[in-house]
C-alpha cells in the first residue's frame, strides 16, 4: 500500500479569514479537499494550482500568508 502524504494551500480573504485546501497524495493520485466548503476534486497534475484557483474563485481568498 502506498504511503499517504498531506500538504495544504492556505490563503486569506480580505476580511482576514483563512481558507485552506488540503492536498492528499497517495501514489500518483492527489485528492483536494476544501476545509471551508467541503469541495473535493481529484487532480493528477498541478494540484496546488487548482487549489489556489478554487480559493480565489469560490472564496475570494488571494492573500498568501507566506508572502
């Protein structure tokens, strides 16, 4: 059984709320899950970009806390 690894993409909206999408990797498959709205999506390529797009479109969360 392949090991499961998890990372996250977090962004803040203009009201100061944090929104997080978790990226879970198992083998070559990646599953994206949004903590805020429960959105889920499978992604094989560029999962972090897809997570950032979801946060920007669905939650207007575009402020990168690491910047």
